[in-house]
C-alpha cells in the first residue's frame, strides 16, 4: 500500500495534465464550430467525372426536420421514395418549424422544413453557417380552426362560423365563453351553452402559429393593436386563463379531441385525419368558407409567381403571400410550406441523394395519387420554378443533376 | 384499538401505492398485447405505420434501442468499473471520498440536461450529428453513476468478507484485488444490469441527441436511429388512435425488457 | 501488477471526474451569457416554470411521504418473511420502471379517470378554495403531482425501510414489556427513523424536480402561474424539452441553460441536506 501511495501522486499529476490538455483542445474545437453536416454512410458510388453516376447505387442518410404541418405528407413521400431507392435513407423529424430551422442552421438537419420562409435574421444566420441556402416551396396547405363543442352538430346546425375578430378575442382572453354575443351573432341557429372556452395553442416553435398569428395580425385590428404580434412563438395572453399548449400539430389536435369546449388551430390534414369538423372562417369578401381542396386552390389562383425572389435570397417578405385572397370563395388562411437546403456540398453522396429525393417530391410526389387528403399540390408554374431551384445543388461547384443517370 | 387502526392505515398505504402499478400492468397487457398479437412477428421486425392507418411494427426502434444501449454500456462500463474498484479499494482516502461524492452528485443530474449538453458539445460542437451514437453518449453518461453506486455497494460487501481473509493469508495487493473482482463479479454484473434497466427506459436524453422519427434501420455507426421510449413519447402526444395502439404495444415490450433485466439482477444477487 | 491496476483505476476515476466537471462546467459556461445580460429578469420571466416545478414536486412529496412511510411500516411490521421479499421486489421494480410508461398511462388512463371523478368533485364541492377553483383540465399540476408521487414513493419507501427494519428487536420488546401495543411500537420506531424519513423526503424531492417526460405529458404545458392545482402549468424540465429545439439566439439557449443550472443547484442542495440528515441519524 505504501508503494501505491508514492506512485499515485505522480500519476495523478500526469493524468490530470493529460485531461486538462484534452479539455482545452475540445474547448477550442467546440468554439470554432463544426464543419457543416451530418451523416454519411456506406459505399461510395463510382465517381468518375465523365461517366453518369448510377443513382440506385448511391448510399446516404438524409435527416430532414421541422414543420409538423407537413409531416403526414412527408411521411407518405418518404415511404414511396424508400421503396424505389432503398439505399437512400430518409427520415423526417416532426418537431415544429422553429426547431427545424434551428437545427438546419446548426447543421444537425440536412433539410429544414418551415411553414413560413425564415425571418430575415435567421436567413442571415443560415447563410453564415451553411453558405448559400435555397428556399423551396413544397406543398400547399391551410390552417383550420378545430373545436370541441359537445352537442354541436354541423350537419344539423350548419358550420360553426368564426371571424378573425372572434378568434382574436378568444386568444387574447377577451372572449371567454361560448355564448359570447359575438359568436352568437354569426351563428344564430345554435343555442350556445354558458361554458368557458379552452383555447389550445402550440408549446413549441411553430410555423403554423406563425401563419395563424400573422393572419390574425393582418385581419383583426384588435390583435394588431394588442401588441402580441406574430411569430414562431408568442406570449399568449390566455396562458393565465387555463389555455393548453400542445406539442406539434399533433399535440394541439390531441388536446382539442380530449378537452370539451376547447378550440385550436391546426393544419387542415389534421382535422381530416381525426374527423374533426373545422370552422368556417370569414374571408375578405365577407363569406364564411370551410377549408376544402377547392377553397384552398381558389386562394392559390391569386398567386403571382413573379413575386418570387431568387432561390438563394431572403424569402421572408413572401410570408403573407396566400393569406386573405380576394376571391369570393377562397379560404383565407392558406400557405405554402417550405424546405430550406444548403446549396453547395462537399459530400457527393449526400448531394446526389438530396437532389434525387427532392426531384422525386416535385415530380411524382406532386401527382394526384401521391398528395394526401388535406394538402394541395403545387401549381404547375411553381413546380417548374422549384425544379429549377433544385438544379442549383452543387458538389464542389459542379451541378449535381448533370452528374447523374436519371431513371 | 389504535393498533388495529394503524394496521388498516398502513395496509391502505400499501394498496394505494401498488394499485396504480397493477393498473398500469393491467393496461399494458390489455392494451398492448392485442396490438402485438395483431401484428405478429411483424411487430418486432416491421416499420411503424403512417398516421391513422395500421399497426406495422417497432422493429426499427427495438434495434435502435439495443444498439444505443450497447454502445452506451461500452462507454460506461470501463469508467464505472474502474472507478468503483478505486473507491472501494482506497476507502477513506480523500480521492476516494471525492469520487464518491461526485458520482452521487451526477446521479441526481436531471437527464434532460445531460441530453441538451451532449447535444451542444457532441452533436453540434463536434459535428457528430443526431444519431444513435450521440444518443449512446448521452445514455452512457447517465449510466455511469447508476452502475458505479450499485457496484460500490456490492464490492464493499465482498470486500468486507474477503479483504481480511486475503491479507491475513499474506496475499499481495493485486491478488487481493483479483480475488475481490472475481468474488464481486455478481456485484459488478448487478451494477451493470441496474444501469441498463435505467437507461433502457430513459427518454429525455435521447430527445435532443438522436432523431425522433422511426423509419430507419441501422446501417452504420451513425445511422439516425432512435429508441423505444422516444417512439412512445412521440406517439403519446399524437392524436392518432393507431399510433396510440402502437405506443401501448411498445410500452409492453419495454416493460418486459426492464422486467427481464430486473429479474436478472435479483438472480445475480445471491446474497441478500 | 499493482501499479498497473492502480493506473487503470485512476484513469477511470479521472475520466469520471472530468466527466462531472465537464457537465457542470458546460452547464455553467452556457448559462453565463444570459445571467449576465438579464440578471434577475431572467428568473422572473421563467417564474411560471420555477413555480410549476416547486408546486408539482412539493405536492408530490406531500402525497408520497405518508404513502411511502406507511408502505415501509407495513412491509417491515406485518408481512411474514417470505412474502416480504416479494413485495420488496415489486417495490424496487416500480422504482426502476420506465418513467415514460408512467407518463403515458397518466395522460390517457389516470387523467381522464381523475378528471371525471376526484377532480370534478374537488372543483364542484371545494371550488371556493383557490386550490380547486378551476375546472378539470387534460393536464394539471395535481395530475402531474399524483403521477410523480407514484413514481417516487417506491424509492422513498425503500430508503425508509432500510433504516426502519434495522431497528433492533429489543426496542419492540421493551415497548411490549411496558404493556403497550403495536401502535406504540411503531410510534417509537418512527421516532427513531425520523431522520431517514426526512432524508428520504429530501432525496425524493430532488429526484422529482428533475423528472421530465412523465411530468411533461401530464402537466398541460401552460406557461402561466395559477393558484389552482387543477389548472395546467409547466415545469422547468418540461419547458426545456418544449423550447430547446427552437431556441435560436444565443440568449435564448443560454437562458434555458441558466434555468437548467437553477434546477441543478436546487437539486444538489436538497441532496446534500438529505445526506447530512441521514448521516447524522446513523450516528
């Protein structure tokens, strides 16, 4: 034991020094950031620059993440894509637009999915962190207002009609009961109970929240002057009055389903998949419109594609693009969902895999059978625009789409 | 009589505590078993279903959990074992006491914090990304104190018995340590098993270190795989009934794994 | 030979120590920017989470302690040897059971049941008390507390039982010799074990503070303070779990880490107090 003591002093000193050095090296590595992205795997495909690369032999992992809005559609796309290209592993995290953008900037996602183009500051951060980034609209969707009103049957009493001012009042905490005069005024056929409304909103950073609150901001003077504003997350005044916060579109849907007298906002697909009748929302023309494929596509018809900025520019001015369309039968809360990708890659397999996947989404993925109920495919002119966008993907400066053997 | 009252009161406490647990077990079987049976072997080999339709399987996350846990164990066993031996063999020494104290501090470290720290340092800082490997690092860090504390307890008991015997027989230090380890094998194994049981069921550390999607099978060491608890957590928050069913089935599988580990712990602890 | 073993074990110890210091160090390092920038407004802003954590954990402890003590007493006093080990095993199984399952069951099974029975009754009949003044909700402080107490009681119970069952039988004998009954025996033994009970309570409290998933699923996610236990709220780990993914700016990330640091400090303090209590009790 005495021998142990003598040696141990020196040893402790040496080992401590080694660990200190390792710690310092680690610290500097962390401080200087990371070198871009994430996973690669497996075999290299033949990369002779003159030959065309056989896409089916390319092996890579792609991690996408963000918007819960687009999740059901994305999962469907991934499923069919994977059966065609089993060597390209694609996985999508449904964590909310906020986290999607955040992780994209940090480099832990290859693709970020967000329901509104990144706000300017974030776009700048992304460009700093990952070089040029391309913003790509990938599908059309809308925000539906769902509710749980026991005893209310839309087949008997007609739709639940709501306006931006009513919703604004509910989420500001000014309208607290279902039998509020403003609700009764637009729904004269129903005898509302004197029950407290339970508002449900998002607990995570959400593009759906962004679209919904932006729409409230633009459509309701009350919301605009309240100072609450709009964004991926906001301070909800109703939190002090028993509001519930769900994680993801899923969480909000789950809470509304389970909580009598509640109301919430979700992507249209979630109301369809869960058999929840959405409310009919008053549009600028004064009509109360349900979110249906036709009311959403009518809103699309007012789109002016010349307003699109260049692919690698800041797209944040486009956020209100499809809201409050002037057409009489248009649904007022319609939006694109977007993907954000890096333009230039140092990993060939990843660049190819990404191009192939995106190409799939914007060709077969947009066809009738592959777009699921609750979403609308991109209009043709937008689709062409996007197909040109993804051609910008480069590996060491070379455009990837030229390198591959397309099937 | 007062004694009768206290009997009834404490019995009530027992029932009150164990009743919810039996309720949980009941639910696991009643809600989980039919799901597993309806999918059959596919529940253990297949991919989770799309929202709203079908049961599919949880093969990807079972594989993912096994992978993540085994890498975590690889990381934690050396540190845990070596630390335990040092602490037990040098009891009373300052370093030993400091180590003991630090281990017990980390034991109480909220697991979500381990998760976000590992995310910042490894996933982002070192560019490892979100995958099974990063998740394993987080779980490994959590496993270390659990295994260490348990192993220290067990080795201590072994030490009491064998140390005196060993020295009085004139054995050298190294022989004594060897004797300790060979007799304390069970204690070491128990320590590892307890750590395993703990991390198999851990969700929070995986939330930010690995992916929250479940369609990927393992292909390389940094494939984006996830674990069973993460699936349950995600599906629990969803509104889809079929996902809820899958979550119950997955919960049953998870419970059975933990139960198995627990039985193994009891079996390897002969002395009680 | 002995050198090699010593070196090996020391490497392990050093790895462990640097691990602990890196964890705590990175936690402090990441928290500093926001603490310096915002100082006390940081914690004021996150008050709902701090409040929620404290409320949920305190109520959980209030529920768990009598329960855990009662169980410990019953197992030690009334169960014959053979059955005792079965119940101890069940107890330990409960303690190491995956917390996600507790949470999932709590949200979809216990929650609806309590909402339509106990919570409804509390609100209807005792609604004039601020504690029960809101209507039952899908997630609430009370639901989270109940689930949490179910989770920490087995742990606390085994701590208490460790001490309680080791009290020598001579104590029992002395009390009986005085002509007193079981009740008095238990009372005396409880007195002897009170340090362990207190220590167990504090350790369990520390554990309850850090619990993430089970509480996140059952607490409702409302970023607000409410005096009613039946309304939804938020706790620190649940908040971190919800917001960390989308925390963009360095300030946001740093604030969440600062919150985590606060949680850690509270937890460690309670653990230290618990250790002191138990140590003194043993002497």
